[in-house]
C-alpha cells in the first residue's frame, strides 16, 4: 500500500451532523477498501484563496492514510458526487511509502 493525503474543503454553513456524516463517508471508503488512516487533522474554517460558488470560506480537513490504488479511485468517485464537499485533493506522499 502506498501513502496518500486527502484534503477536503466543506461548506462552512453546514451543521455538525452533515459534516460528521460526510467525513465518516470519506473515512469509510478508505477503511472499507483495505486502507489505514494514519492521521486526522481538522484545520477548521479558513478563508479561500478565491471565491468558489459564491463562498469565501471553507471548512478544511486533512487525512493521511495508506491504501491500495483501487481505493483511491473509489474515494475520488465518491468525493466527486458528494454535495457538501466544495473541493478536494488526493495526493500521493513519497515520504512514507
């Protein structure tokens, strides 16, 4: 398994229940696909570098994990169709293979 990092930017106007459900959904895709979450890092609300869909702030979450390639494809698919996710980025980390 290779090391990855995913950064999620969620809509800051969401209530806590929707945020928890969305984050659990992302973590579930990783763990159900034989992945292991190494670290969770909630960054909180931050100003976006540019406006996205008339939003100027986002709620940031970063997860570091190990997973097979198939799990990354599924995570990408699920995050792409999840409405509360404003933006996301999955990056392979070469430092912890």
